[in-house]
């Protein structure tokens, strides 16, 4: 995967798997199915076959596929430290690929926007950019994973020690009954994702706004502060236009970027769901992991 494209995929709440749980959220509804007559030419562009809602993904009560899974909340300070580390890694990749000027480096500009939305001090952002210029390049890898029950996941990694990262990630997968496989990326499609605050908006209202703004789909999620959010899914080339239209319609947008959205889901029962959640959390905790996407769906 091209470094720039990979980086963009993390920005909104892509990494929301790493930075949130957006990638673990069910869909509110699919505009492309409900309104095919209204939007007959929606983009179906499919890139290197790797949800979000994914992640960012990452969930409103009653719609979170992990709602049946007992989880232990990460202490707020630890969660913020992990988020900062991921953002620093993303800045490093962005600077390496496009330079230090956000006016000419869209990927870097989007990361800076995300940092500001998370109340990260300006001095910290600037120091991260300066440090990125001096740091080693590191290499990026995309692990295709298959887990018990037939679900698949994509794990984005940046590391300065390929052998160590490869051994440790494979060991982590093996401990949870999962393994590296071929073809997992074909269960995902590359899309533009616009993240917005939900407020008191109903699902029907969100769908209406998605249609009017030219989005293909809208999904529920939460940010890392557990605030109700919406992700508007669209073609990659339409992302800027969709965000602008949403803002004209009075929607408060937070960020936008490229995500990998599951095109085929794998339904899991409660026990398998719990096991999968444990693995995905362990992957997100691994220092070199930037993002994790999955195609898991909770079985009714």
C-alpha cells in the first residue's frame, strides 16, 4: 500500500481502531440500497483490497456489536498516552511522505486537525513534526488476518524492526487462534469517511442528511470519549465535497479521511465475539500497530 494512501486511511477514525473503536460498529443503514434511484452513480471505487464502522472505527447504545462483551475500560491517562503515541507515528509517516508543510501535505494537515480535536497542545504537535524529520523512516506492513469463526481483519503496522514486529504479531495472533492469511483485504473497500457529532439526530435524519450531502452510507460510532458520533461514507473522490455539503446543512464535522470499509461481514456468536474482541484489543495495544480493521458482526 502506498505510504500516503495508508496514512490517509488512519486519519479520521481509521485508526479509530487504534484511536477508538469505530471499526467495530454496525451500520445505521445503507443509503446505496435505500436510495439507489436517487443516487444511481455512487462511487464503487475499490482500491487495494482493507471499517470501520470501523473504527474509528469505535457506538451508540443498542448498536454496538461489542455490547454483549464485558470489557475493562483503559484508564484515561493510559488511553491518552496510547493515542498520542499513535498520532506521533502517523505524523512521522506523513512527514516522510509529503514534507513538513501541511499546506502542501494533506495527510499531515488531517493529522494536525485530529490532534487539535483531541486538545493536544500546539507545542506538542510542532515538536512531533520536528522530531519526525530526524527519525528513522521505518517500514509499513499490512497483515491480513483470519480468526476463529471466519472473520477477517487487516492490521496496519509501522516498525523500525521488521523481524521483531513480525514474530511478535504472529505470536499474538496464534495465542488467540488467529493467523496471517491471504485474501483478507478483498473483504474491504477503500472509502472516504467524514466524522461528525451526532447530537440529538435520529437515524432517519442522519440518512436524509447523507442522501442530501451525496454520501453512500452513514453509520453510528463513538469517539474515545464515548460521545455519540456519525460516520458518513462516500467515494474517495467525493470526500471533500460531502464534508462541505454536510457543513452547509448544519452538521458539525470533526475530521475526514480514507478508511477501509468491510464489504462482507462475518456474524459471530457471543463467545466468539468475546474472543475476537480480546484479540483486537491486544493488537491495538501493540506499540507498532497503527490501525486495525475487521468485518465482524454480532449474531442476533
